């Protein structure tokens, strides 16, 4: 399952949430620190692992 990075716009606490694609499309999660739903998803870096060598 994908891990999504969020930041709370009220208390500025960054946090990660593991969600299925269906859960991610429903609604934003609550901040674990203050319980606010005023959160924004942050852009996250990622890399792909393949069996081919470049």
C-alpha cells in the first residue's frame, strides 16, 4: 500500500499515512497531533526499482 506524506496546516506537524487508493480518494486524514482535518498532501520523492541495469 502507498504511504502518503501530509502536513497539518494548523499545527504544522508533518506525518505519514498508509492508505489504499480508495481510502486516499475519500477524504483527508486527521492530524495525529491535534486532530485537525486541515491537512495538505506533500509532494514526496520516490524511486523505482527495476531488474534492468542502466
